[in-house]
C-alpha cells in the first residue's frame, strides 16, 4: 500500500469511562506505547536472523563488516581489533546463544526508546468495538491521516502488513535503518488482519522517555469525526456530543445493520 491509497481517516477505539482515554478528545492527546505494552508476543519482535550466517565464509564476512563499521569507535575505546575479531568468532560458534543475546538486547532497547500509536482504517469493526471500545459502550475517534503523517510530530506512518511468512532481516545485508525499523514495527501475523491497523511511530533518543513524554498533543483540526458505540449511555453520549459541537466535529451514532453481522452509522 502506497500513500496514494492510504486511508483518509484513521481511527482509535476508546472508553469514555476511562479518564486517560477521554484525553484523546478533550485534550487532543495520544500516547506512544512501548512495544512491550502490546498483547501480541510477536509484535515488534522481528530480529535479525543470525542463523543465516551459516558458512565459514559468511562468518568471516560478517566479522569483517562489523569490525569495519565500528573501527573508529573500537580504536577510540582502546580496543584491540584482532582480539575483538577473535572474540566475535568464538561467540558465533554458539549461534543459538548469540541470537538470543542479540534479541534480548534489541528488544530491551526498542521497549525503552520506541513509541507506537496504533490506529485502524476501520470504524465498523465489531471485534475492535468489543476489545477496545468498552464493549460498544465507548467511542471511536477519527483523525485525518494525511495531517497526522505529515505534521512532524511523529516519525514513520503507514498501514501494517499482515503475512503468514515471518519477515526476514538478514544481518549480512546493510539494510537502511529506517527500512529495517519499519519492517519490525509494521509487520504482523495474518491473524490480526481484521484490525486493518495503521501505525505512527516515534524514536525517543538518546534519552529514555517518561510516560509524560510519550504523550503527544495534536492540533484540534486533526480530528475529523467521532463515532459513538451502539450501546453508549445517554450521559456519555451527551457529554461527547457537547464537546464535539463546540469544536464543529462530526458525530455519528453506530447501530446494528438489520439482519446482518454488520454495523451502520448515522450522523447526529
């Protein structure tokens, strides 16, 4: 999918019972979650596959490329180049341990420094209303995709790719850092395809962000619409409509489509 056919609006399902969730409408605040907050154990867990370094020639090339890449830092740190090569070669003899050490280190760094805002191209997912929209009693807010992606408040943005094959990142290939990180953050198992997820990401570096620093405030005009769950209470409905009316935000009421497993909506 290219920017030419990205969704026009990207949605976030929320609960009006949760004060933190309310801030997405009342204060235009979104939270950039660390990867270890997600319920999918494979999410953002796509490492380099060091098992692909499977011949003596590849091992030598991997060592030489790695040492050359970090030569200035190694020399500045007083390291002995020949000793570092020998140590790395010994470590690569136990590729299982080497792979695990690499994954543990990389995942820990991603959890510290990455922030991800998960949205969807859909407002009418029965499952997502149930899982994330307070069992259809909450609300679903819609942001203008182009404004969000181009505003400069976020890093990368785009739809998630769903695949049955685990993506490959070859440590022998010098893949651009941005392309590698996009592959890690925007690929998920095909089981999740119903979500039609769209993600915006940030890299907080060099410092590890606090939860407060993970909160991004977007301009009010980025909000295009709000959808109300079909089982929302009258009190919550009134509160949301009042807020949206003040700001000229469109509000829709979702409803069951008669005799179909489907949702429809009507503008209020």
